[in-house]
C-alpha cells in the first residue's frame, strides 16, 4: 500500500479503517504512518491523525517509542484541530508513561480552560484527566472546580463528559 497516496485519496471512516487494518500491530507500518503524521504536508498530517489514533487504540505498544515526539508535536503553532483531537483521543485509551504524566495533565488543563478549543478536544482531555486522577487524586479538586466554573459556557459534549466525571 502507498500509505501517503491512500491518505490523500479519500478522507473517510472506510479509508481510515483500511489503513488501521493494514497497519495491524506492525511497528514498521505504524512508524511510516507516524512519520507522515509528523513530517508531511498539512493535509496529510491531519488526515493521518485519525488512523493513527485508531491504530494506537488497538495496539497501544506501537506508540511507545514515539511518545515524546507525539507530545512535542502538540507544541507546534497553528496545529490543526484534527491533530489535537486525535492525539487526545488516543491518550484517553492508553497507559501514559509516568514520565509524561505532568506534561499531559498540564496540556489537558490548558485545553479544557481555553475558550477557543473545540468540544471534542476538551471532552477527550477531561477523560485523560479523569484517568490520571486515579493516580493523582490531588487533581480532582481542580478538575471539579474548572468543570463547575465552565459548566454554563461549555458545549453539550463537555457537559456530558463532565457529568460522568463528577458522578465518579
């Protein structure tokens, strides 16, 4: 498969799932996708984000050697929402290496308090923080305060996710 050509051909769930199936648990194929995600043209990077998140969800070990680069990528200016959304989506479903816990928590808090972030990015960030709060219960108070402060101005997606978090 010419991965780059497939990514550019059509942006759809079917294409995403074809790529994810092709990657399977093959590290070399995943590395090829990750390289496109980081280093190609903007359209390719944003389209590579969706299959990347699904591949990691199915095979979390594939991201291990790239974890630092994955987080560093979030520092790029003018990053497309698809990249942030799919990065946060994959982070909510994996065990984050402990050396990155602080960095990930800071990023998630930044996203949920930002008035300009999209609802899905905020919702995924809430789940990541909920997951990390099991190891760091001291963040629960801050998370609860932010949820309560932002409740009336946030989207339905934020409130739905936040409601589940507040119940637990």
